C-alpha cells in the first residue's frame, strides 16, 4: 500500500508541475503578445519583461531582470512617463500616460497598475500609426474646410429628412443667411413658393427618393431678402454602411446671368425672326461653311420653296445659269476671305419669272471675334435695273445730242469760219493786182484751207467714235495744231518723241488733253505762240502744252473752269497726273505725266 501511495503522490506532483508549466507558458504567451509589458519592484528593478519590451531595450528578456527600468528607458520617453509612474508607486493607484518622441515621429500610450508586492505592472503601446491617422484625418478635414470656404460655389449638406447641417461661407453670402440662422432648418426654405404643377413643388422629396437621377439639377432658389437666383446644382448622395441615404452633399453655382442672357438671346432671336418675316427683303443667314441656316418668310414666298429645300446649298439652283458661276464664285470668295459680299444675279421666282436681286452680306462674328458666317439680304432690283437701262438710253441719247451740238459748234467755229475767211481772201485776191499782196493773200488762203481740212479730219475721227487709238498720235496732234493755227492765227510748235507704242487709253487721254488745252489757247489765251511737247515710251509719258498768252488766276479745282476739270478727269482715269501753272501776264502751262507703275 505504501508503494502505491508513493506512486500516486509522485504522479500528482508531476501533473501539478506540468499544469504550472502550461500555465506559465500561457501567461508568458499572453504577456509576450502585448506590445510592451514589464513588471518592476518598488526599487524600480525589472522583475519581468516580455519579448516586445526586450526588443525595445535591445537585450534578451532574461538579461533585463534586475535592471533599473530608468536606465534602459529612452530619456525623452522617461521624462514624460516618470511623473505618472512615481505617482502610481507612491499612491499605489493605476495611472495612464502618453509620450511623443522626436517631433511626433513615435508616439506611445501607457498604463501602470500596482502589484501586491508593492511594485508596478507597466503596459506601453506604440500608437504612432493611430496618431498619424488622426493627424492626417485632421489635416484632411482642415484642407476640406479650407477648400470648401475658398471655392466660389455654394456648398450645402442636408440629411435624409431634408435638414440643413452645413453651408459654407460663400453660400451664406450668396443667400444672405448666417449659418446659425439656417442650420437645422428644412432645405426647402431656399426654394421659392412653388406654383401649382411646378417642377419644384416636390423637388427635395424627389431628390431624396431618387438621388442618382438628380445628380444635377437647375432650379430657382430664393435668398433671405426675397431675391431669386438660378442655380446649377450637383448633388452627391452619402450612404451609410447599410447603403441607406444618410446625407446629400450639394454644390451649386449661380447661373442667373447666364439664364438671363439665354432668355434675352431667345427673345432677341424671336424678335429677329418676327422682324425678318415682316421685311419685304429676302433675308438669309449662313453658317461658317456657307450653307444657309435661316431664311425669312419673304424669301420662301418669293421663291416658292420650303426652308428645308434651301437649307445648306439648296439655293444655288435658283440662280440663272449665265450668272451662277460669277455669283456663286463671288459668294464663296467672300466666305473664304471672311469679307462682305455684294453681287447681282437673276433668280427664278415662284411665278416662273427671272428677276434680278442684289445680294448684300456682311460677316457675322461671335463676341470673341470668331467668324460665324454671313447675314444678308437680297432685295429685288428688277424695276430699278429697268429704270437704269431706260435712263442710260436717255443719257446716251442726250450725250449723243450734246456731241452733235459740240461737233456743230466746232464745225462752225473752225471749218465754216476758216472757209468763210478763205472765201473773203480769195475775193480780195481778184480785186487787187499787186504781186506782193496777191502772194500774201494766196498764202493766207492756203493756210485757212489747210486748217479747215485738218479740222474736218478731226471731226470725222470724232464721228467715227472708236478710231482714235487706231490713228497715230503724231497725226492727231498735227491735225489739232493746224486747226488751232487756222482758227486763232496762233503759231503752234510741235515737238514729238514717241519711241514705243502707247497704251490705248493713255493714247486717247493725251489726244483729249491736248485738244482741250489748244481749244483754251484758241478761245481764251490771246496768244501768239503755243508749244506742244510730247515725250513717250511704253512705260512713261510726259506732255506739256504751253502758250505765251495772257494767263489767269487759277483757284484749285475751280468748278467754273470746265475745261480744266475735264482734263483732270481724263488724266485720273488712266492713273496719270495733271498740273497747271499760270499767272496773269505769264502765259499758261498744262502738264500731263503718266507712269506704268502708277497704274
């Protein structure tokens, strides 16, 4: 029995040891899993340290036992934790403490509990990550607040019941409400009283029920002072962890001026269409590529077409085939060059008649100066053209009559008078037999006959109309000289140097200017001599007609001097320049200059 009892006791002792070892392993595992855990006695000596504490101290746990905890604790940490630990030892109470090291690069939170033997159990946890998360969250919230307060947008938050929980400073200024006045109120207080059947009657409830459908909305809002604003809102639904709507975050921008501008534009377009439709002219508007975008009712009725038929380039078949290339070409050139367009053409109207229209288009520009196309009108000018044709015929007939009168006057002033004078001289020749007198009279008769013959040649050329440029200029000027000598008894001295063929229009201008200048010499100068000097080649012409007559006071562009006006017009038509030099008693000089480069 004794052996059996000893055996049982031995077994029980072994079981107890195993249990104690298992308990120790359990406690050691639990304590070792803590971030940092040590026990110290009342003399600050370490009696236990877990693995985390050992790693922080840089030594195995068994080497830390008996070491003064103050010797292995970093000074910065010890400085912040020591007052709390001393109080816990002194008063045998639990305490909490915190510490931050190296500018918050590491942060700790600890607790100390008194032990029965008078020592302390100290728990130290690294909360650096948590502190950084909090700081980052605080910084993020600060950045959010700064952003919210800096943007030029109204920002609101309201709950799923419609209660306002936040509005930023811009929203306060925009709507005129202080935050403390409006927070806690229903968001509908920012909406005007809805008219019956209005879309805004249940706007808040609709957004709450279907926030995804109303991520954007445009509606009127009302300010504290009753002012109305048009706002464009972007609504964000905030949901909780169960997916239920908890809050609406709304960002709004004031678009009142834009809405007013759009309304004004729409009203302006309606006024334009109304005025355009009442206009008797054909009004049209093109796009940037030249296609028709709008025509008025008068246009449609005039051509007997629908708006769809002429939209784009549908108008081009309405232009007469003989005018289409010129008209369409000029139109497209104006579009390319972004310049005004003016052109006449025959068009086929609704009655089947070909009518003349005169189209005027001006560039249409955006507010930034961008070319948008042309806007123009095409009045019917058929009656005007018929009137102009009749006037041109009348004017042509009148001009022909005046030319006939001029020729008759020249015929009377030169040829008839010369022949009459020659006849008188010839009769005197028969009455006087003195040889010297006979020779003188005979020479005078010959001179008068040559002048009359030259003047007749000139008049015949005038009657032919288009033959002046075909007759050598030297011959024309000799005819004029001889006619002047015959008419006025003036000696005309010619100096002609023509090296190359002259431009036809300049050829005629030289003749006309010389003709008018010599007519003035014959009628008004009272001169004994006149000089005609011409130097010309294909690129330059210089003509001068000078006399030694009485001269005159010449005022610039004096309309009473019709002959001078005609000469200046002749010179300007061919790109030349006419100058006049004269003084009373000093004769007169008329000069005409022309250069090919000046044309």
